[in-house]
C-alpha cells in the first residue's frame, strides 16, 4: 500500500487553551521494526491530552509531540519483521502520542484486536482507560472479589471503566458524582451506590455504607484537599491510587493515618512506561478483559463525537462541568 508523504493532524501550537489545537500538515509516519501503521477511524480524548495541551504533561522524549493516546482503526502497513497482525485487521491501540491523525505508528505490542461487537467509535474509548486500570487497579492495588472500591469522578472515562472492571472482579464499586444525571449514568454502568459530593461527605458516606470499615481501594483524580480525606475513607490495609491531580498537586496529609491503618498511597502515569511493560498490560487485557467485552459483560460508555478538525471543541466539551462519559474524534483516513 502506498501513502502520501504528508497528512493533516492535530498539533499543539503552544501551551494554552483549546484554541492552540490546530490541524496542520505533517509527515505521514512510517512503521519501524516492531511497529504497525494504523489508518485511524476514531481517536479517544482523555485527561492527559488536556494536561499536555496546557503544558502540564510533556510527552517523553521518544514519543510524538502531538496529542492522542488511543485509537481504533485498521492496520495499513507492517514494520519490518512484524507478523502479529495482517494488513486490514481491525484493531485498537494505546498510542505514544499522535493519535489525533489519519495515520499513527504504534508498537505492535500495544495493539489489540477490535472487539467485533463494538464499533470503531466505541472501541476508541478502550485503550487509555483500560491499560491504566490494568496497571494500577488490577496489578498494583490487587483488585479482588468482595473488595469495596471508592471511585472519584465515577461518571468520567476512567470512572465508568473502573466500575465495570470492579464488577468483572466481583468487587463493589461506589462512586462520587455531582448530579442526578451523572448518578443515573454511573448506576447504568454498574455502580452499586453513588455519593453526591456537592452535598454529601464522601468519608462519612463510605463509612456508613461499609459498617464503619471504609473502602479497600480509593481511585482518585482530584488530589489537593481530597488527599487526606481519601486516607480517612480507607479501611485498614487500604490502598489509595492517585491517577490525576485536577484539584492541585499540593496536599497536607496525616502520616499517622498511613502508619496506624497500614495504608498504601501510590501514583503512576501510563505514558512513560516502557514499551515492554505496556505490551504486558495489553496481553493481560486480551486474556482477562477482552472476553468479557465480547460476551457483553462490559458495555460501551456514553460517547459524544466530534470530527477531528473540531478537536478544540472536543477539548472544550471535556472541560465543561456538565461532561460525563467519553469524547471521541472521528477521522476520515485519506486514500
């Protein structure tokens, strides 16, 4: 298959608001050994894209400077020696950047088959959140049956995926939300209970829901003043997973809570992980989660779509207080 040397992809002109996203001419990537080239049908929009655009999450030196960390599409070319996929295969992929584009080159280990029962738009919502949860909730925190998991931002992309992973592992997901509409959505995704943080104290509520015990795992995207409250919300031996710091990077915590209650506080980001590590996450997902997707045990989130040329509007929508579910850019790959 032949490709034009140039394509139009979204670039970040300078750190700033959504207006710094521009559709610009750039070189069409070619897959290196161990990589595949994907003709993109849809690209998910995620919190790290927002942070990168704002200048708060610079990409690793060996990654694309352009935004876009997850795509769904079709294999268009194979790097030298690559035999795991064939041209024309429908796939999803965790990208190392550059996913807001008609073509993206991705290490083959980060590519998974697209679930046949999900459209390309639906499938584009899978990689970033599920790889993240494989890394943190499943492997690092050791999610197990019967555990109670408190999920902040339960109606967001990570939140809805975490709810469904908890259900898959027979754990109990309890989420914080900010409106009745978001509560209905979280329950439709499988939340056992919802806590409206605008008028309820999540520490008191999680304690009352668990007969005073607290949550075995807390998934937090807020940070700031939530940090110490998360420790208070934990059961003995609990684990707080810090995935983002939307409420601020600085926090004052009571270390005595960690000592006396044998707590773990961990943080991690997915993008800087080595290629081999991401490939390991992919294989675990393929073995343990992809069958559940095919069986209908994991369902697509609420999705709002924008054409790629309106990436700035997609970012504005994601930053709005009313946002919940996932946002996806649709891409028309040039022939």
